C-alpha cells in the first residue's frame, strides 16, 4: 500500500499512529464507519502535531496493513501457531482485541478489512458485524448489509449527555428495516474534518467526508426529503423518546453531502439505456479493471447532455446492482416486502439478459408516477403524511376532493404521455446515437490519422449511399457522353449523381493509335482485369474511383476530372527507358522503384515531364490546384500501388516489370483518387521473370505484321492475364492470431486486438488461461494450435506478473508477443515482467492492442499478399494524412 520512494514508515511514526489510534474516540469512529476519509484526515492532522508528516491516504494505508498483519498473526495464535509474530503486536492487540478474527486471504492485504455496525445497549454488551469493503481508492459503495442500524445516537451539552433511549421497544423502532443505503445522523454544525477532539469524542455519529462522488446513494433514497433539523435542545434527562430524538437530528444519505451531484430520473434512465447495450454488458461482466468501460459510458452520457465522470457512473452502476440484489434477497424471504426500488424492472431485464422493452419503461414510469403523486400529496399535508407516503407506498394516502387533485391528475396525464413518447422514440434514438458515434469515430480516425487506428477498409465512394438503389444493368439510363478514348467511352449516369459509366471497347492500339485493330472480346477481358485490380486495391485501402462492376464490358466509377499526367513506375529497365537513357542495359533493377511522369499529348508523343514542370503548370481540377503537396501524394501513391500489385503477382510466379496509372480529382469530395483503368494495356508482365514469355500488350507492339492468327495469340495472352488476375483476390496462405488472456477481466483489451486483426483480414481467437495457476492447461492449449499446422501468432495478455508470454515463448517456436493491459496505478512496475526476460526467450512487448495486431500482420504479410497490401496501404494513408495536415497548417499560418 505504501508506494513511492521515501514513504517507508519509521518506528517512531508507527508509534505515533498507534498512540492516536488507541484513543477511545478514534477507535469508536473507525469501528462502525464505511466512509472514513474524514477520520484519516483528522488522524493525519493529529500526527502533524506530533511531528509526523503523513497525508490521510498514507495513514489509511498503514492502518489497513497493520490491521491485516495483526489479524493474520492473531488467527495463527488461535490456531495453535505461537511462532508467528509481528512488531507492535501487543499494542495492536490492546486496540483490536475485541474485534472478531477470521482468516484472510493474501490478496486481501491492503483492503478495508470490514464494515462494522454496532448497537451498544450497555457498556458490556457489544455486537459487531463485518462486511467486505471496496478495494478501490475511491471507496465505492460496499455490499452493505440490509440490516444496518442507526445506533448510539448521542448529543452532548456543555454539562450533560443526552442519549437515545435504547430499550428493546425503541431499538425495534430505531432499526432501519429494508432501507436501500446507509444513513447517517448528523448535527447541523460543521463536518468531521473541522471537528475538535472533544467534539469527536462526544458526538458518536457525524457527517462523513466522502472520497468519491456524492451520487453514490441508490435511487430509492433519492428524491426523499429529510426531516427538518431541529434546534439543539439540552435536557436534564439522559433519555428521550425515539420520535423526539428524530426531530433533533437530520437523517441524511450520502447523496445529501454534495451540491449538484443528485442523479435525476432522466440521468438514471440514460445510464440504464447505455448499460442495456449488449457490448457494454459483455465488457462489464468479465472486467474487474473497468475504468475504460465507465469512461466510455460517461462519454456516451455526455453526448446526451449529461455531465458525469467515470467515477460517478461506476458508483451509480454499483448502487443499482446492489440495491437490486438486496431487494431480490428480501423478496425470497418476505412474501409482501415493504421496500420498493425504482427502475427495478429495467435493472432486472439487464441482469437477466432480457431485452429492455417498452414494458420495462412502463413499469418504471408507474413507479415514478406513484412517487411523484406521493410527493405532491405530501406537500399539501403534514410532514407525517409525507413520511407515510414514502415508507408505505402500498397503501396510498386518501386524498380529499380539492383544487390540488386536479393538479395531481393533470400531472399524471402529462407524465404518462411523456413516458409513452420516450418509449416510442427510444429505439430510433438509440440507433441514431450508435450511427452518430460510429461516424464520429471514423471522422476522428481520418482527421488525426493515428497510424495504429487508421481504418484498413477504405471509405466508400461518395455514390455508395445511392448506388444500392441504382437500377439493374438492363435498366441503367445513360446520360450524355462525357469523354471517349482509344479503348473506352465515358457516360454520365442521371440515376446515380456523381458517377459515370466506363464502357470498354473491343479495340487494341499501340504507338498513340498509330497501330489500331479490333479484337473481339477485348472489352470484356479489359473490364474483368480492371475490376479485379481496382477491387484488390480498394480492399487494401487505396482510394480509387471504382464503385462496382456493372456488366461484362462496363463498370461504374466516381466522376472525376482527370489530371493529364501518366505516372509510370518501373522495377526493371526496359522499353522506352532504354531509348531515353542510352548506356543502361535492359534488366537493370531500380531500388526503390523509379517514378516517371508523362504529359498526355498525343501530338507530341506524350513528352516526359519533371515535378517542377507539373507544379509550374498550376493545373486546377474540380477546384483543387495541383501544387507540391498534390504532386508528392501522386508520386508516393504510384509507388505504393506498384508495390502492392508487384507483391500480389509474386504468388502467380509473375514479375511486374512496370506500371502506368492515372489520377483524377473526385468532383464531389475534391480529393485525388486512382482513376481511369488498369488492364493489360497498363503494365508489363513477365512470367517467371522471362521477357520472352511476356503476356502484356507488348506482345502486340512487337508484332511485325498483324494477322488474324497473331491477334488470336495476343488475345490468348490477355485471357491468360484475366484468368490469373482473379486469383489476386485470394490467397493460399493461412494464418491466425490466438490471444491468451490471464483473466476474463482483460476481455475488453483483447477485444481491441481482435478488432484490429479483423481490419487486416486475420482470424483471431480468444482464450483464457493462466501460466501461474494452470501451466499444464496453458501448454495444452499451445499444443492444440501447434498440432493443426496453421501458422499462428500468440499474443499474451496478462497484467501484474506476466507469466503467459515468457512461458509460451520458452515452449513454442511460434511467434509470441506480449501486450499487457497496464493500469494507471501499477503499470510502471507490472511492465517489467514483460520486458525483463530470461536468456533464450524472444518475446517482444507492445502496449497498444492495435500494435499487437499490426505485429502479427507484419509476420503474416511476408507470405500473404492481401495482408501485406493492407499494411502498405496503411503506411501510405498515414503519410498522406500528415502531408495534408501540414498543408492546411501552412495555409492557416500564411
């Protein structure tokens, strides 16, 4: 519990703490308190007076540790083991001897050992009860007993003690039965932290200073008005009746201790709505470290206009669960329970994994209506009527015919109508919010371009919204012809705004149409090749104009204004490059690929341009001026596209020698995209790297004489390419990621890894196993995945002491990567179990779930061109986003 350099408690400091702890008033305050921050603030203040500088958290931590050690030794002594001892045992025994001693598990070290309530009927009679406390530093609501009692209510005058009469009859009345949360009796004076030692000893029950949010009380105690605080009365008698004592004190709940922290009904409904989401339920079920989950819940609440932090959301969630379970337990023992819970049906549906339907909200609304009517009724009557309306909701308070009745009935009608409206619109609202969140997440990803978070699947074309409603191929209406080239025609599509139809022709040309022939079936072959290539690039994440294949000879594309530049990427020197660069031998390889650009001008045989010429031309297409940034994007994209296609052809034992592509500016999005076509006219393909086996259009260019037989030979080459290009969309390589988590509480962290693997198209399986608690099962799972021969990457997800990664790495030849779910409190210590490994183990560590998935993708990408293409596209998109961000920043600065 004591963490940080220089925080060790010296012997003198411990003695000072024990001396303060041993004081009667301190023991009494600690003995029956659930929320004890204020007490330890006072103890820290007392220690400062004794020359010990410790804050309240350090005091509380030392208190818990000493108590834990004492109880461990005491239990050993009671079991016959007198050899076990500890320092200051006798001092602690004098303080704690009257507390019950039970065996503690090791993991309970540092926890609040008990929540105790007592009822003193005489100095010799004492009853205590222990309940598990909360482990978090926020001191969240513990699982309190339903039979919490308000006891030992004392008020002290300057001369006499005034105590509540504790006869059996009054004790029965005083016992707060079936209440939903702990209540405290408090004076109207200041809080505990400001109390003097004398006041601490005199006043048994004080207002507690609460470490977490003041919303921690459950909904049954909300909206409940407290008895007005009477003025302090000093009597001569030592005993007063219970009813009179209640008038002397204000019975408050934890919720009353903070202004503006009250959870309204609408806020609770919104929380339940989010809680009912199946994904949220799954994460909450298996998680113990759930800060991230409640941060997400708080974020969703903020979108609905509810400002609550994650601690408040977690506290309210725990209270609702506790209250529901307490009421369930009560219902099992009592046939007609008096206590009721608001939102019981909604919580019941969630915890029973039933859909949260309109009926649930209807039940809740009726409960709310009952409470609200009771509230209105109580306001018109006496305080006793109001208390009765709350404590006995089964028996409604009879109302007289009065003007207030009309107000109540009108309120009931309005409330019923409002609940009905909420019920009807609930489903639509939730769907809209889900879509909104998805779009916002996508926009954030694209805006900031986090390399680990960039979506691998490309954004759909602008026409994707209306393309699903487009007419069938036979009914597609063609508009005017936009353009016509040597091998294709472009038509507008009136039914699909922003899109055009690219219609291929049965024509083959060479030398800027100096040679031109009709080749039957070429349109279908070219369309198939282009559609497959664009589909491959689009699935990898490259932005293209391609939308879908419309027919055997045509496809639909986004309407672009074409940039009149042909971009050429070369791996091997051949063709025109040798003529323009004499002295370079054919077959010379470029590392990296060589980028060239040619201005489209048939009259001048498409002259080669430099980057400077292109920039100085100051082209403007669809409102986008082509400058340095745009030229750099096209050049970098050309290289990435070539490398993706080069990698994709390698499994077919084909060498992609060079590639020619064109870009355009999408008229709707104003962004540069890959456009035009990529078919067998666009590249050189050499099977087995042998130029004599070339299958591209060069076989047509090399013809000395065009004959029907020669054209058939060229067509067979084109058909061979069209058949093989369809294989580029598939892969024979298998692979999977197996995520091993040490505990179900790590599920949310593992789900992120699985989601990131899906973006790369890699199957991912989640398993739960502990190398510490079940090493044999861990090794059995390892053998299971090694036995089927599928290449596997293991990801070890284990917090605290990571044994999974090292054990797996030492017992398998498959790759293993650590991805520990570090916590804010102990992360800097826990990570060393993943970093400091014995010799002979190769087990890298990455803290990001997306990074673990990318690590696995880089391994599989060595033999899987589809995974590699996604990785390469990811790199390109990250670079482009940074380039565009820099341009926007410079424009704003200028």
